[in-house]
C-alpha cells in the first residue's frame, strides 16, 4: 500500500506468468501512484483507491483482447475501468479497475523499440492507469492531453519520453544506470 497526500493505493498485483525478470511490486505501486497524483485523482468519498494489475502470458492476453476488443492477438495492456456509481456502502475502497499486462508483449516491444525495459513497463502501467481514470487517445485532442501527461509523469520519474522516435543515448544510459540501483 502506498500513500500520497491525496490518495492511498491498495494494489492487488496478480502474477499469472512465469518470468523472473518482472518489475518489483514497489515499482508498480510507484508508477500507479505517479499517474494518480499527476491526474489529481482522489475519490470524493474516500482518499483510498483499489486497483488490480494482472500480469499474463500471450494466450490470456489474446483471449481477453478477442473477447473485449474483437482483436484476435495479444496486446501490451488492457484497461477495464470499474464504475463506482452505486457501490454498496460497506465496500471500504473505491475500485478504480483492472489492468491486464502481457509480459512477453511488453518485453518484446521494449527490445524492438530499443527502449529500456523498465521504462517501457513504467510507461504502459502509467498509460493503463490513465485509461482507468478516463483519459483516452481516440481523438487527436484527447491524445495530446494524455500523451503530454504521460511524458510529464515519465520525466518526473526519470524516464525518457516514451513517444520520442530516437532516444538520446545519454538519457538511455542514465535510465539504465538508475535501473541497476
């Protein structure tokens, strides 16, 4: 559980894939919290938020993507926002929603794009969390708002611009040095 001045996060991290090179639970919490703080998210009734992140293999991602988006292929991240309206009062935490992240797709994308894998993980968790908060990138104006917020969050965390076509080698080397610490 992490705490900022406005939001306390209860993160349910579900690992449904064998991979020894996953980011730590603390890293996932840091990335989600950074998105919540940057988006100035706070529940009207509570300062607490609950979120599930499920790390899956390609088969589970493909099945979910086919069922919910009509696309028969695995994808990097799926966001399933929860509608808090009408929640029973006995629930202690407002549910933000679920993120489904496909581990092999994330790792393959990072390698193919020449990005530090941790930076790509951070970006996709932040991106998915912003979707849960209502941000989108279907319309150009919405995409600009969302991408600007993503870039700002990534920069505050010390990661390079995720939308930069050519990464500055000094930024990549500094990020990789920070990842080893």
